[in-house]
C-alpha cells in the first residue's frame, strides 16, 4: 500500500480622499430572505461488472426520466496535430449510428417526445437523453447506440467540419472571444487546457474518419464512463434497465495519458492589436487549482467577492464608482488537473491602463485586507439561495451528480452544500487569498486598439509587454506569432489566422496505522525545519511552483529574514548544525480514535533521515540515505518508489534551517506581504518565499520575538490540501530556538499534535542508521 512519510525536522522550528462635494446617499440592498430547506432526492450508486458506474436518483415529481452519461475523454486528449478531434467526435454522436441514419435518429426521438444531445469539454464528453417514463427502455437503447456505435458517416463529418469552421470564422471577429483564447493559452501554456478545443482550420482539415474511429475505440469503454439515471423510476427499474442495455459493453485497460504540467505562474502582458476597436477587452488572472481541492469552497467564495454574484468588488469599483465599464466579473474555472482564476471586463481605450491597475489592486486587496462579514454573507446567500435552482429538474440533478462523481467527490457534498458554504469565515478567505493568489505574477491580455493605450502603460508595472497584430496571432507558437505568412495559409474566408482557439466549454462544472505514521513523520521534520517529505505521495500533473520573480527583492523582506535568523540562533549557528536527534510524543486522529506514538527522528544534513515510530503493538522504521528510501514494518522491508524520492528531496528544501539560509544567500526569492491577524487578533508579519524548484511557502513571524509562529505550503502543488504548521513553546537548545510543541492541519483538518521530550544537536550518528537492511 502507499505510505505517506512526510518527515518533519525540528528547527522551526484608508487614506480618505478629499471630496469636492458631499457623496451621493447610498443604501444597501435588502437582506436576503431566510433560506428554505432543500432536500436532495434519494439516490443509489452501483458499479456493473464491466466497470460502468451507475447512479440512480429517484425524483417522482414529473413522469420524466433523464439519462446523462459522461465519458472521461475530452479535448485534453486530442493527439498532436489533431486539435478539435474530441469536439468533432462529440458533435457526431447524435448524427447517426451504425443502425440508424441521422434523420432516423431524429425521427425516433421525436416520435417518443424526447430529446438527445452530445458535446465535449476539456476533460470529458457527455451524451444525454430525456424521455417520458413509458419510453425509459427505448431511451436507454438510443443512448447506448450513440455511445457505442456512432456511424461517423463521411457526409456528416464534412457537414459538422464546415459548421465548426464557420463558427471559428465568426468567433475570430469577436475581441472577447480572442481575449479568452489568448488568456487560456497564456496561462496554461502548451498544456492541453491551453490549446484550442475546437481546433484550428489546419487541424480540422487533417481529421479523418479513421482518426474519429480510433479515438472512439480508445476511449469509449464501460470502465471509462459514468451514467446517471434520474427521474420517475425506482432504483431496481433503473439498475435492471441499465444492466440489460449496457451489461455487455466492453471493458478495457486505459493507459494514463502523459501530460506536461502547465507553466509556472509569472507576470506576462500580451497586447493583441485590433486597430478598429473602440474598446479594450481586459483579462487578468493566473493558473489556479483543480476541482477536488479541499480549499475549493473558501477559494470559490474569495473569487466571488472579487467579482462574482452576491458581492463583486470589481463591478462596484469599475462600474458604480468610476463609470469605466458596463460590467466586470471574476471567475474560477476548475478542471480535473488544474484550473484558473480570471477577472474580465471591457472598457474604452483611453481608460485601459486605469482599469488594469484597479483590477490588480483589488486582487491585492483580498490579501492585505480581511473581507467584511456583510459582503461574505451576501456572497454566501447568493450561493445557497441559487443552489435549489440547480436541482429542480431531473436533467439538472443528473448534471450535479455526475459533476461530483467525475471529480471524485462524495455525492453527500450535494446534501451538505449549504452547511459547507456557511462554514466559511473571513479568516478562511484571507488564508486562501494569501496562499493561492499571486498579484505579482498575473497573466494579462489586452485586445483593442493598441495605439490608444500602450503609451499609458509605459513607466508602469505593465510597461513590459508583447505586442501582436491580430492578423499575425497564432496560439500554437511559443511567441504567439506566425512564423511567416504563406500563400494559401489562410483560415476560412481568407482571414489568414490559423492558430485560433475554439469554444470555451470547460467540462462539468481508509487510513490505517501506516498512514498515520506517515502523517506524523511529515510533521516531525516539518515542524520547524519542515521538509514535509512525501516519501510515497503521487505527484500531480499540475505543479504550481512559483517561478522566481523577475522583480528584485521587495524592500523589507531581507531585513525581516535577518531578524528571524538572528532570533533562531544566528547564521553561523544555523550553518553549524550537522545532525539532530529528537524524541517526541505525537497524537494523531484516526478512524478509530486518537493514535498515540513515540517517535525518534535522526536527521543528518543535508539529506539523510531516519524515523522510528512506536505504536501500540508495532514499530515502523522509515529512512532515506540521500539516494534511496526504505520502510521496515516488522520483518518486512521494501523500497520507496522513485517518485516518492523526488518528493523527499523537495521536502528537505522546506527544512526551516535550509529555507532561512537559502533566503539569506539569495538563492530563494522573498517578499513581504501585508501583516496577518490570527483568530485572537494578534498581528504577524507575513513572509513569502519561492524558488523555481519549490512551491511557495508562507512564514508568519511573531513581531515580538521574530520567531516563526506558523508556516503554510502545499506539497505537490495547489491541487493538494494546504498544510499549516503552528509552533509554540520555543526553548533554547545549544544556542538554537526550538519549538517544543506543534499542531499540524491539512486542508483545515487537524492531523497531528506533537511535543518534544528530548532533543540533541550535533550528536555523532552511525551511518548504519540510514543503511537499508538486507531483508
């Protein structure tokens, strides 16, 4: 089984403006009405022997049944040179099967008064059918025929291809569409999420019937699909019907796709020049998180406060107060492997620079100023008040259920939605805004008449930009520019724009003692020196390691680092630490209650560690010798996989001593963030550290002692839960300040509390401690 061994080292250780006249009187909108009770319908989930996952939701208000299937294959699986393949394939699923022509399919569904549909997003393809209850079996048969036996008739292929090309031609004239496409490409780079979902004229022209059949054969299998049956049926009727129709669907092994990670977030400004534009389309954002992030709810609310329904600071500032736009908004898109945040608006050309500055200021404001209860409660009220509308009809319920199942979330989340929204407080918003948002590394796209606003940008923080002519824009190249116009190298209608993006469909919106040992061991060496070493944790495709900023160190960060090092013991003392031996008592919550353990940790700098954990009735040893790791449980010894070794090596870089010395030596970037308050109102200095090979780390410094009171980071990228380590009871040991108590939370949930019983610094260690036993 997978063992998470995360080793923890022990050294961490309004200015008001004068008004020419009295302000206009303002009133708040009326408070929302009390939320009415919402009950999610009864449901049941089963998996057929062939791997097809089926959920039945009983909804008897209307004699209607909705059947919605998703297949885990979307545009992110388009082969190189075949962009638009998944989108084209999805558009053909309801356009004829091997037994019925497109016209016969339409006549058949019309005859029973039903509906059919299909489409694709970045991560999935969906197929749906809605029929009356007495046509349930017929609807299932039609759904199965579409999913399993599409005809991909040549005449239908050509018809759909021409429709997609015509759609591209129209979209290319829309500055809003162009801004969205360039933003996606800028944020995601050459990751599939950044590439045109509906392809380019060139790629669409190369797709053949053989390509479509191969794509379908590779991905449309039973164990790669989820089917929701929602409506006026019993659970037995639903499952028996699905088993009869889909029980013989083939099951096949699915190789994991090799996908490169999106680029690290970094400041880049792209201006697309459209000389005839009278407005500028503005997009400001960054790489984000995937949907199953534990911090999803507070982060979602933070973005809603920035520019969503129920709050929307951007609209208030840009529209209501300044009159610079007709509207502004911010959205958080979350997908299977990653996501993005984007603030967007359009404004007159001569106001472009001011609007851009105000948007960035509002992103920064989320970090430096805690949101007030009023605007948070308004955002919550909108979310909880609108949720019942998303489960009113069988088809809407099916969409919600498939959404949570696709992202690996428990269906119970739909029932607890209101409670989870209302549990978020202003401290949660401040925490996630400080960690996940990076105002100094925002990707910026401006589409408009460049001559009317580029002079405004010069001399500002946005003065370094790439200017691209609209007719020379190509999303498939590194610099967004076509290499050289060629005769005949034209898009539909002679636009000469080959590398364009298509539609913006983004898809649907058992611990045991070994795992507990792993949780503890991560905390033990991460407590103060924090290597948060994941010995066997799987790495996400998405890494949000923040690249070293192009700007110099922010004033004040260097001085604070020197104060922290001095309080810790001084740079010479820290450089002199070679070994640590610590004995601790740890309490870890488990499925059967709290687990108590005595743990002895041997740490030899720069990269050797051994953790001996004594549990009731068992002793587990975990070690890393600088090259390979191993685990011994009783008489059994086994190696740690290479992937976990890379995690381990990354974890050592989080060691507090290593971090402080790296910041002192300027091999890590550092910047000050606005001071932060804890739950009791105590103020702490906030220090942000980053490097190209390490995810961002936040240190919260007690201004009275200059010691680290809290440390936060994400091991494995922002798609993983936020780790928080809280340190207390500092004592001097051999000239070094050691925190003798620590509490650790993962995704806001407590995972470990530990207290140091004994600790020695620079005791000689036998190298055999780190040597793997023969068996």
